[in-house]
């Protein structure tokens, strides 16, 4: 304002006004006007949508009048509504006229291609407005004459505020119909609709055959579509069913911009606009069990790693084409078998009996000789009973689905191992505690007992193992004192930094015998006589210095402290291990040096020090966006997979934590510090050889902390903690102090259950938002930190989950169920530290 005289501004503004084409850059059209090619309406507000002519193949002949997202071109597949999807027009000959009597007509020359058939009541009051919701509204002085949301023309795309369902008064339906293909928007083979049945259900049809059933609405979601409830993005859905209409829609009041599309191959996707780009929220079918009745009649489908698993429902036997009862049911059949956590069978011919409890529903079924199964669904349909064959049943991994009760043939032999009897609610409850508590207690003692036993055996084995290891350095010493000091390893303090580093590119064969031995003078020169200025960090076993050899190569030197009694052990252990291990994600050993009492390990130098220097640091963590964090997580997983599975030795690291993950110039993570690592024998789990667990508090698995029992799975636990720390930028150990006593794992699990696990993300991550991947990662981490080590995935599975889209393991058990408070752990750990040193 100050720079420009105000009258000049006015002139510019007026000039601009006249330069602008009459009805463009506006959102409204009035009677007696028209839109032709290259003219458009644009919604005001956030300018999200545009109405105009477009073509999908750049040819003027295949023109359409439609609405698309402004910031994207129609070719990018974001057309949300088309007037003439069946009949393309020549764009240069077409016009979209708003007639004087209030009709909207699409002309190609003088031929009517499409029209709304509306008629305004008054004169010149009607107007057509494109709203920022994507709705095109024709309204008269006092009423809405027509709107694209009510007449979606069977669009393949649904926006919030659009209804999917049917109008019982007008006998019309709102349905989603796929395109033929990406350049031909005419109706394709797939239709997604809510059928007007006694129990309305949501089904995708492939022509007239059912393709995928989402089932009925249970008050929160469709029973066959768990991702709806598990969705981490707050999209609010409504389902309305009354005598006038039955519909389902995403609420338009949501802040989240979202759309759903039925693709030309039948896949249904829901997208939402994250920060600036579209993100896929879910895509169904999720697996083959989602396909309608994949397994056939009276069978249920369970997703397994190697594909779907089809099983007969309990009490039924395999016959030629499906499963059948051995003997037909009769009215006296009064036993039921519970099939937990399933998508209940197709309700097309089922009966809804209204809200009631399980007992009443069971009795209804018993009183109906033809009833073969029942279930109680929350929401308005309540008790549902089935007759005849049961179709399209699948199991779900996540809890919270419905239990289905199958009626059993009276005489059929009941297999106790596969069938649960129906017990009255009260008696189940009474014994539930005992039933759960006793095996739990027994299990705990057994676990510890086994731990002690195996530990004793292991103690001898590992000592032998170490003694047998050849001396890897030329002229090195033999580990005389190995056996006696075996059990006195200290805990590395959380804050100590073992930083060993070096330039990459020095190709040294780290095989036994070829490992070079440096002389002490060389190392002294390289590290400026171990000056404080060269000090990189300090660990439980000594100090790490950076250095530069005469040829310019940068190295990290780990100097074991002379007065540390455990030194030689760790030294030998670490040397013998890393000498044999070679992987992109493991730190590389360049050589060693033993002279007198000095024991030095020479490692590659890492420009970016260690992970903990990044993730907990406010400024440095901003350098790590989601992709970098994911790359680091995958790198660590690969390194660990190599240790566990692919190396000749099969190593358990036992002290994984961010300060032991080093980062090179390209931020490639490298696992370091094998001071307390162990070699596993065979496939079996392995117990600790020491009397106390050693490692770092906050990363140690519960069975290791309490029983000293360690295995590959305790490394997996530590890995899970690291992943959560990488994502959140917070330390598990200190997290509880600021968060009502919940540690990071418990907190994340709680958020996960509440559907807000993205809240744990570090600010630097949340700007880049491929939500589905982040959620998978959080879920994977939660799996890794399950209380029971058997429920944790192996590193093979972890790498699969991180790198492929389709290997999602169920998150079953509640995690960190331990009743001990965090405080107890801390006290315990402290005492370990003190006595261990
Ligand atoms: C929309 O209309 C404006 C004004 O006529 C024009 O500048 C713009 O190119 C049009 N956009 C499209 C995509 O047709
Ligand atoms: C349409 O034209 C644009 C630019 O001229 C080109 O990038 C695009 O590939 C063309 N699309 C098709 C389907 O030919
Ligand atoms: C479309 O109409 C224009 C103008 O009448 C004409 O020149 C062009 O050939 C037409 N295109 C086709 C494919 O018919
Ligand atoms: C449609 O509108 C255009 C532009 O106002 C006009 O030229 C054309 O004659 C109209 N078409 C009909 C059939 O009214
Ligand atoms: C007609 O549209 C205008 C502008 O969107 C709006 O202010 C008005 O309330 C609408 N009238 C009716 C009856 O919906
Ligand atoms: C889409 O289908 C039409 C026929 O309906 C066909 O001519 C066209 O080649 C198809 N396009 C693609 C990209 O498959
Ligand atoms: C969901 O919609 C209902 C009804 O419109 C509303 O009461 C509720 O607050 C909404 N919830 C969210 C999270 O937006
Ligand atoms: C549809 O309307 C008819 C009568 O108008 C009524 O009998 C029927 O129950 C309605 N359907 C639903 C699902 O409400
Ligand atoms: C159904 O429509 C009738 C007539 O329009 C109306 O009176 C009634 O309130 C509507 N019922 C519901 C539940 O909206
Ligand atoms: C179906 O098409 C969509 C959109 O093109 C694609 O994302 C999806 O992967 C396809 N699904 C299958 C099973 O081919
Ligand atoms: C429902 O009954 C009809 C008629 O008997 C039959 O064709 C259809 O397959 C049945 N549907 C289901 C899901 O059982
Ligand atoms: C009972 O079921 C289990 C598992 O389904 C099966 O292994 C076993 O053979 C069955 N026993 C009988 C007697 O059918």
C-alpha cells in the first residue's frame, strides 16, 4: 500500500476486472449463460474443484463435462463427477447451457447429450454453483432443484457428503460404478452398492456376481471391513436406515479431505489428502479371503503366510463340493460351537431379530428347527440367525470381530480340540480367572526354571566356545582369563557413546589370519597419542578415539581400559566375532593391536557418529525425515537379520541400542559393539551364561531382564524399542516420567488401540506422511516388543514386513501386560549396574 498510490491500485484492479473473462474464475453460473471448451467454474474457498470440459486421451473428440480436483489434471485420475460418462462429445463443438427456464443441457452442436431436466419456478433467480465440497448445486430462489451429490451418475468416485445406498420412496439407488478403464469412463464391470434387503449389506459386484462383501453396519463400521475401525485418520462415517432411505456416507464436516474410488479392476480404495499429496488409506480386497465366498459353502477362510487356508466349519465334514454335516440337523440338536472373531456369513437370507443378549439369541435359534447358526452384532440388527448354507466367512487377525455360533448335529462326535462348548455367560466368567492365571503362573516359573537350567549348560558351552576361537591377531595373546571372568560383565551405561569410525573404501579382507595388526606407535600417531581432543566417546569397556593414519585413512580406535577386569573377554569376543562378520550394515573391523596391557580395536570411521546423537536431538532430528528414518530402520533390520540368520556364526547381539548403531557419511546404519554378543548353537533358543542379565536398560526384553533368558527374540525386542525411539524421537527409558508412568511401549500401544498411534511421531516425521507405511512400521515395532517372546516376529519376518506390502502379521496379544510398574524395573536395573561393575 505504501509503495503504490492508491488510485493506481484501483486502476489496476478495474483493468483486471475487465480483462477477466466473464464467467471464469468464478464458482457460479446464471440463467441464460453457457460454458464452452476452455471455460470453467472453480469453487471458491480453498479452490479445490473445477467444472469444465476435459478429455482423458488429449483428443478433442473424446470430451467430457465434469468436475475434477483443481490442483491435478483430469488425466491424473481425479475426476469426481462426469455429466456424460456414456457419451463423449467433440469438445470444440460442445456447450454446456444454463437455459432461461432453469434447465442444464449439454449440447454437441444442437444435439442434446445430457440434461438435468430441471425447471426453475421464478424468473432469473436460479443459479448453478460449484461448492468447495465438490458438489455442483442448482438452486432456485427457495429450493435446491438439482445437485451432483444427489445425482452422482453412478460415479466411480465418492466424496464426503455423498450417499451410497437407496431411497425407499423413489426406489432409486446411489451406487458407485467403476470406469471401463483409465481412459474410458463409461460404466465398467464393478458396482459397489447397498442392497435393499431385510438386512441391508454393502457389496461390490462384478457384473451380477458378488465380488466382495463388506457386510452389514454394526454401529461403527461394516463388519467385514476392519480397516475402517482401525483407520488412523479421523474420517467420520454415518449409516442411516429408516423408512425413507438407507445410506452410508463419509461425513462432510470432517477436516480430512478424503475420497473413495472403485477402480476398473474392482479394487476399492480410500484416499485422503495428507500434507499436499494423496495417500492411500486402505485398499480392498486386502487378501484373497476378502473375495466373496473364496473357500466355498460352509467353509471359512484364514489368511496364512503361504496363502489362504480353507477349513470346514466345526461339526462339518468335507464332501465333494464343499462341507456338509454328517447327519442333518434336527430339532433336538442343542449344542453350538463358537467360531471366534470372524466376518459373519452372508446375511442375504438371514433374519435379524433385534437387539438381545447371547442367551436369548441362542434360544431363538434353538426354537427354530431350521436355524443353523446365530451371532449377535452390535448396532441395530442385533441377533441374527441363519438357515441353509453359510457363505463367505473369513477370520480376522485383529480382535473385535464377531463370534459366530454354529449349531452342531446332536449325534456327531464332538472334537474337543476344535470345538468350544457354549457355556452360560456366568460360569465362563467365574472360571476365567483361574483358567488364565494358573497357566500364566506355571508358564512363568517354567520359563525361569528352563532359563536357569539352560543357563547352566550354556555357561559351560560358551566358555568352551570362546577358548576354541582362534586368535585372530598375529602375535596376539591367548585369553587365559576367559573362564573365570565370564560372569562379571557390566552394563553399558545408556549415555556412553561407543563411537568407532572410519572412511569407507579400504578394502580389507576381514577373514581370519588376514586381519592386519597395527603397532602401537602407528595408532598413537594416528590418534595424537590418545588425546582428549580425539576422544569420540566412552563405553563400559573403554574409550573410543578418532584418528588418521599416515596414508590419510580415518579410523576409530577402541581402547580397552587397562583396569577393567572384563576387558580381555570382550576384546576377544568382539574381535573374533566382527572378524568373521561382514555386512553393509555391520561396522567393519580394520585390524587390532595388542602390546603389553594395551588392547586396541581399529574400526572404520563413521562420519555421522551414532544414531542416538540424531534421534533425541531436537535440531539434528529435523534432518531425518520419514524416508531417512525408514532407511535406517531397514538397514538395522538387515544387519540384524544377517547376524541372526545369514552369517556363518548366527550371533545374538544382546546390546542393541541407538548408541550402538553407527551412521556413515550416507547415513547408512551399522551395528557395532559386539562386546557381549553370543554365538547361537543351532536353531534353539539360548539362555544367558551369566548370572545377571547384561545389556542396557530400556532395551532388554522382559524375559531377559527377569530370568536372564535371552534369544534371537530378545534382540528383536531391542530392535522394536529402537524403532519406536526412531519414530518418536524419545527415549523409552525416560519416557514414563513425563507420561503418567507409561513407558514408550505402553504409551504407543495405548495410542494404537485408540487409533491415534501417529501421535507418537516426532515432529520431523509428521510433515511427510505416507500414513499407511508409518502405521505398518509402528505395528511391526509393537509386534517386536510383545511380552511373550514367542509372539515376536523373527528378523526374517520383520524385514519382510518392512520391505513388502503384503506381509502384515496380526497384532494379537496385548503387550507389556506385566503388572510390574516401571519403577521396579528401574530399581532392578540400577542394582544390576552397581553390582556388575
Ligand atoms: C479455467 O478458466 C480460466 C479462465 O477462463 C482459464 O484461464 C483456465 O485456463 C481454465 N482452466 C482450464 C483447466 O480450462
Ligand atoms: C496428453 O498431452 C500431454 C502434453 O501434451 C502429454 O504429456 C500426455 O502424455 C498426453 N496424454 C496422452 C494420454 O496422450
Ligand atoms: C471436432 O470439431 C471440430 C470443429 O468442428 C472439427 O474440426 C474436428 O474435426 C472435430 N473432431 C472430430 C474428431 O470429429
Ligand atoms: C448454448 O449457448 C451458446 C453460448 O451462449 C449458444 O451459442 C448456443 O446457441 C446455445 N445452444 C442452444 C442449443 O441453446
Ligand atoms: C442457493 O445457493 C446460495 C449460494 O450457494 C445459498 O446462499 C442459498 O442458501 C441457496 N439456497 C438454497 C435454497 O439452498
Ligand atoms: C479402454 O477401453 C477402450 C474400449 O472401451 C479401448 O479402446 C481403449 O484402448 C482402452 N484403453 C486402455 C488404456 O486400455
Ligand atoms: C462424527 O459425526 C457425528 C455426526 O455428524 C458427530 O456427532 C461427531 O462429533 C463426529 N465425530 C468426529 C470425530 O468428527
Ligand atoms: C420402504 O417403504 C415401504 C413402504 O413405503 C415400507 O413398507 C418398507 O418397510 C420400507 N423399507 C425400509 C427398509 O424401511
Ligand atoms: C420420511 O419422509 C416423510 C415424508 O417426506 C417424512 O414425513 C418423515 O419424517 C421421513 N422420515 C424420516 C425418518 O426421515
Ligand atoms: C487395481 O487397480 C488399482 C488402480 O489402478 C491399483 O492400484 C491396484 O493395484 C489394482 N489391483 C489389482 C489387484 O490389480
Ligand atoms: C438366498 O436364497 C436364494 C434363493 O434361495 C439363493 O439363490 C441365494 O443363493 C441365497 N443366498 C445366500 C447368500 O445363501
Ligand atoms: C480333532 O481336531 C483336531 C484339530 O482340528 C485334529 O487334529 C484331530 O484329529 C481331531 N480328532 C478327531 C477325533 O476328529
